[in-house]
């Protein structure tokens, strides 16, 4: 990708909501970019038998077809993870893990809601007592302390880099690294202690987190543990942009046009709450795509 790009509509998510939004936005003759990895969609490994007019079809087949449809109408695709989104007078600017800066008039969030759990002993017990899933939300609580970030993708590396300005020492624990070359270079030139090939056995402490125990028997003393598995999460992005969430702080609030409280930002699919059905995701994606394209066209005239 080039260093600076502009699109009328940018869509986060390559599931049924994001693809349907891309199809309808592209058909309104605006430039569309879809960001996300197809195999990260919860539908990718699913088997579909309850979607109207389609019977006994693998989820990855539907996603592949939807991608081809969207591309046929002019939508472009990139698998780069988004690290940050900033709002400015003319719209929004996104920074991706490969260093690209992408400007857009309208943004559609269709990332799904899956929060990847580590599954280690102590993770649940110390949630809110040293365990966090959001560096952006909770990083400042650990100023001057030793912390660990667990994960091997862009959210973990970007979070660990951000913590170098806050924490005393930052440990990155990962079995392998799966990030862009640009992000890996930033990591390698930082002060972060990288534990490559390591996996977590347990998070330990008493009233709060005191250490992380690795499968190889090593123990790393830390006061905070950030579990960042996958790409940048919904809560981080929503919190930074000021998007209103529901009462349980789990889903994005939208109106009948799938618009959030931030002009130019729309949402569709699982990010808007249950039921977790492809039919709902596709319907909301359709509405979001049409309205985001209409908004973008008005902004560009």
C-alpha cells in the first residue's frame, strides 16, 4: 500500500456484514476499501443451513463469493490490521500495521465481537486486578510498573510499544510473531523484552497480579498483564473515537440507518449485538453500506 491513500468509505471487517456493506457502497459509485483478514471472520469455519435461499453451504464459500461480488463492483481489499483511528475535520485517518495512512469520509465498523481469551489459569480470577484486554483503556494504571503483553499479532505489538512510554519494563510473550515487517522493525528497535517461542501457563498473585508463569518453568514478575490476541479490538477503537456503547459496554449503539453517535461512523453485524445470525449481519451491512456511501458523497461535493 502507498504511504497516503484516500477512500470515500472504509469498512473494518470481512465477514457477511462488512462484505454486504462493501457491495452496496460500491454500487453507489464511491471508492471503498475493506480492511481485515477473511479467515478471522467467525463465519469462515462455520456451516450455514439457516440463511434464506441458501442451504448446506460452508461459510468460507459464502465469504469468498461475497468478496468477489464486492470486488466486481469496485471495492478494494487489504489484510493490514488497523492500529489507530483519528477523527479530523474532513473525516477520519486510519493507520495500519504496514505504515499506511488512509483517509476516509465514512467508516463502517463490522469487526464482530469475539474477544480472544488466553485460557490460562488466573486469567479470569485476576480480571480487573492486573489482567486487562485493552492497553489503550488501562495502560496508565500501570505507570512505572513492570508489565507483560501476551499475543503475537498487531494489537499485542502496538500495545507493547505504547506501554514503553508508561511502564518501567515491558515484556512481550508470544509463541511466534505474525505482524508486518514495518511493525516488527519498530518492535526490534525498542526496549521491549521479547520472549519469543514462549507460552503462558498461569497468571499468579494474591489480591492482584504478581507474576506470569511460562510453560518452560520461568516466572516473570509483573504488576499488569495485557492479553491482546488478534487485531485491535472493538472496545479500544470505540473508546478512542467516543462511540456510544450499550449499557453493558459490549456493543455499539446505532439508529435505524446503522449510524453511531459519531457522524460518518456506521456499524453492522455482531458489533451491534445479538442475535448472532448471518441474516441480521447482511441486512445491517446493506443499510450501513448505502447510508455510509450517501454520507461520503455529500462530504465530497
